[in-house]
């Protein structure tokens, strides 16, 4: 059975909007795979989390929008897991992204995060990310002919279906060489 790792990048951890969204994702994923949730606000990157990332069939990233970016726990994870960049642990591993927001900025966060994940080596399947907003949630409660123009909660099912299909792909991806000696070493001289 596929193992799906869901990473909550919200500073609110298991009590915020992202945690509520993840409960919905969990119910969808459980039909076809074995999901595990990690709330990054309560976890540190170490051997246990690294092993979960390596052993996952695919990774789902969830974050709110914070000053036009993803949550600080997710940023810290991306910085810490640089050692996995371009490694067999990530190259070709499917990733899906869900971004929540109050009103604006989420689409930029989604696009930038998918770009970062792709550069690290993750596979970004088609239609594998979305932004859900408070504004959409309010707007969709009224009958409107424009409803199809908004991402809706139900779209998560299609997104996860594409993601789970990608988890079955077995392709011998190639990666560029990456300096693994010390990505934090100083290179600028005065």
C-alpha cells in the first residue's frame, strides 16, 4: 500500500485551518493509501522525519499564506532538508500542494512552492495543487454561475487522484550533480 506523508507547514500546527483541511485530505487518501500527518510546528527535521520523507510514496504539502509566503515551519524544513536535494529519496517522488489563505497571495505561494519542490527533485503532477480561501468559502455559499471559476473543497479529490496516480509511476529520472559537502559553508569573501 502506498504511504503518503502529509506535511503541515502552518505555525498553528494541529489546531489551525490547515489541520482542519488535512482531516479532509486524510479521509480521501485513506480510500487508496496509508496517510501519515506531521505537523512541522511540533516536529524537527532529524533522522525520523528524514526517514518518513524517504519512505513515502509521495508527499502532500499543506500551508497557509503568511505575508506572501508559506508558513515558517515549512520554510525551516525546506532549508534543513537540503541534504535530500537531487537525491534518490526525492527525485521523481510526487508532491501535491494545498495552500489556504484569507483573501490574497495564495496563488503566488502555490506556484513558488511547486517550483522549489520541483527543483529539489519532486515530481509535480498535472493539476496537483490548489489554493482555497476564506473569500472562496464565503462566495461558494451563494448560488452563482461563476462558482466553477473558484477552487472548491471538492477539487481536492481530483488533485489527490492525480497525485496518487503519479505515486505509481516508475521512471528512471536523472538528476544534476549537487555539492553535498556543506551547503551552508561560507563562499563570499570580503
